C-alpha cells in the first residue's frame, strides 16, 4: 500500500514504525498524526494536536510527539486521546521517544541564535542534561542517532561545523569544520556506527 495514496490529498512530513512493526504513524502538514496498519494500510486512528513535529513510539500503544505550542504529548493509540502532556518544547526525539531535545535559543535581529541544548526524559519531563555552546550558533539541522545516544548538529552559516554530543551528559564528542561546503545543510544518521 502507499500511505500517500491511502490518505488522498494529505501530504506526509515524516513517518515512524511501532516497535513491533505493526503500525506506522505519519505526520501531516495539518495538525494531526495518522496511524495506519503497516501491513494493510488501513487507518487505525487520527491523533490531533497543535502542529505536531517529530514523533516516536514509546511502545506499541503510545505515541509521543513534539508540538509547536511548546508541549510534548503522549497519545494512546487505541483511544486517540492525549494521556500525558509535558512542558517540553521538543525539537528532536530519540527513536524510542524516551528522550526529547530542546534548543536553548532566542531571536536576535530576526535570527534564531542557539546557546545550547537541553535533554529531557521523554516520559516524565525530567531534565537529564544541559549543554551550553562555547559561542552562540545558528542551527541548520540536527538528528539523534538510531541508538538514542548521540546528537548531531550542523551549524552555520558562520561556523559551518558538524558537532557531535552525547545525550547522556551533553559532552562534546567531536567537531568537524565543514569549510566552504554546506551542501543541503541537513544531517541524518544511520543505524550502524
């Protein structure tokens, strides 16, 4: 089946599978997530929220999503209801949804200047680690590795660096100067190390 066709006119922004592979959740450019049976394409439920960005399954029954209103929500898949709402303005989630990363930033002269990031427990909202950058930076892209252990950040346009941090402590693991090459300014990780 084809999720784009199954949803008619709706365009999909990103997709994640449940841990057992039976469900696939797809964000839309509307404020909702549509959950489908991964084998048949049949719609299982629609989860509503105020602009849902990154999503992940906490388990086969619960989806977590970072919402554009500065909240991170947990939905029960069966009922479609919000069962938990955390005051975390999540920017990125680990693949298993157990950690949420926020960017510590403010607008300066129409630019979103980042001063660091904070890692939270995606289930409880407890702060786990906080890191401050040596110099404020513009963040072009970020991703969390498939094991949920490292955060990869691409900065620019001034510094043009790829930075790697551990999520457990926020410790800087590596900085790679990209020079004049920025490419598409996006970063993504693979499941192998």
